[in-house]
């Protein structure tokens, strides 16, 4: 047979046509179950591949009757998608039924696109509306809505990559905290949230009826953590705490996540050193692992240098008077504005320490060299103010009993019998701290208001949603 180059070319073309036809037939017979089901934070692993995803519509822009651009978000990441009538199989008209917030099942191809925010674009092949959204979505809340409206519509404000990034960072930071605690040999425990006695005394507690008795929502798990050190030596908990403070500042909540730890055989200096290490560890981890979140908030996180600047309570009020003409009566708390002045003055986080004995609850240890002050310290940070409250614990039973009598109102010894037993039977030098998780996230991201850090904030005038 004589070799015919034209016949071979024709044969190759026929084979290619057959293969293309065969692939098209196979594709048309495929169902949604035949494709990889991915999340949007995995798109870089599926470049140039056809995938299936479940997502919500952040935004939709329709251009004429044949083209639409969709901004999609699935709780992990965002992507821009394009839908064309001549490429969308049989159901392009569904686009007219899609509004912001709708949930979709989409089959599409991931294409690399340097113009896109994350470097990828999704070409939609088929789509299905899982659940529609109402046309009134945009009228619920927008950038111009008041703070009160945004809080009332918090369940909608939370949607989207920027708001969700705050919650995601909080989740990550909780992991970093636990990792740090476990590396240092602490064990996690779970004290009760309903208590018979107040941890700190005073009137800033939520009282509730507990069958035939009066109980309180916990202000702090400290007292129970002190009991737990006799079982586990060093312990921590991450639980809600409740403060009935009628404060309307940008850093106060009535319910917040309280990160608390207690250490046996640990003095005041050990405690401050541990807290410094913990904060530096968290900041380093966020800079290392959460660059995308920091970038989203345009935040350049500066890791504090150790040791933090230390200043006594007495020296701080003297400094406020001499440098800023702010008078804080001796024995009163340094409020928000003066705290910010102190941090700005030193241009770094500070440790405000050695508060007067009469300012602190009965369990703060009186300083060995000066019985007018306690071994107590607040860690004051830019943006969020007091981030950590800490102190060495008193072990002198008689001293504690005398101070309980002097509190306003005086504390009932019988309510604390079990706590006082800790001093009777084998007490040791021990110290502990409490950190507000929401304030920590506020500082890490540089956010103006602690409410923006909270899933559903509880404040003096906010109980819903």
C-alpha cells in the first residue's frame, strides 16, 4: 500500500473528533456526585480542574441578559465567579432568581487569574439554588447603617470574609493559647459558672434564683482554679465570665471569654515572666500563621519586647499628673483615658503593678517589704487597655479573714469556708491571672471596639440577638 500522508492526517483528525465527542458525552452524563467537593480555601490545589462547591452569594452583578459576575463565599474563603449564557448548561435563567445571601451548589472550573483578589476565577458550568434569598437583603443593613442597626442585624453583619476573619482568628488564638499552656505543663479544668459566693465581692455580679437559694454568675474561676492546683499543680480554664458593670466603653462586655491560669509554687516574678512569654508566643504565632487575616485588616502587628515596661500604681498616678495634668485620687482605679495616656507615653505595653492593699480583694498577697501594697499587676496594652489582671495569692489565713471583714459589703466567712480550707491544709506560694480573649483579639487586629470581636455581644443595653 502506498503511504498517503493526507489519509493519516484525516485519520488523526477523526480520532480527535471522536475523543472530544466521547468526553462531551461522558461529561453530559456526569452528575454532581462525580466531581471533587471542595472548599474555597483549597482552590490552589484544583487549578484547571472542574470542581463542585457549596457557597453563599456575597454579591451579584448582572450585565445584560447573557453575562453575570458573582462574588461567592463558603465560610473559608471568597472567589469571583463568571456565568455566561452560552456556557451555562440550560439554567442561566436561574441567575434572575439569585439575590445576595442565596446558597448555591455550583459545578465549575477553577482558572488562574492574576486580576482576581486571590489569584483565581471560577467559571460556572452548572448551578443549583439550594435555598433562595429575599430581594430585601440589601435593605437590612449596609455600610451606612447605625451602630444599633448593625448590632440588631449582627447575624447578617457576620457574613463575609472580613467579619468572619475575626471569628477565625479567635479560634486560632484559642488553639495557640492551649498549645502554649500544654507546652508549659498546665492542665485544662472546667470550674462551675454558677457560684454561691462572689469571686471579687462588690455589686458587679448577676444574681439569679437557684431553686430556693441565691446564686451568682461567675465573675472569675480563680477560686476554683486555686483548689485545682492541689490536684494538678498548674491549671487553666477558658470559660465565660460575667460582669454587671454599667460601662459603655469600647472595651467592656457583660459576658466575655475569660482565659485564666493558676500556678502552684510560683511567686509574683514568675507569674509576670510567664504572661510576657505567653503574649509574645501568641503574637509570633499570629504573625506566622495568620498573615492573610492581618492583611485583610491592614494590621502590622508589633510583637512586644521582653521585659515589658513596669510602673507602680503610685508612680503611674504621679506621672499622669506631672505629664498630662490628669489627677487620679490615690486609691481609685485608673480609667480608660488615663490608661491610654500611659501606654502612649511609653509607646509599648506596660505592667501596672503594686496596687494599694485596700484596692484589691482579700486574696491578693500583701507585699513582704511594704504592707501598704499588694503583689498584683495589670497588663495595659494599646487599643484594648487592661488585657490581663494578675497577682500572687495570699496564704496568711488571719490576714485574709481580717480583710474580708473590711470589704464593702463584708464577706461571709461561711460562704468561703472551702476556700479558706486551702490555707489550712498545705497551702503553697501560688499565683494566677485572667485574660480577656475578646480584648486580646481587639489588640491583635487593632480594632476600635470590642463588640466587633464578639459573635453576639452582650452589653448594658444589648441582649439580642
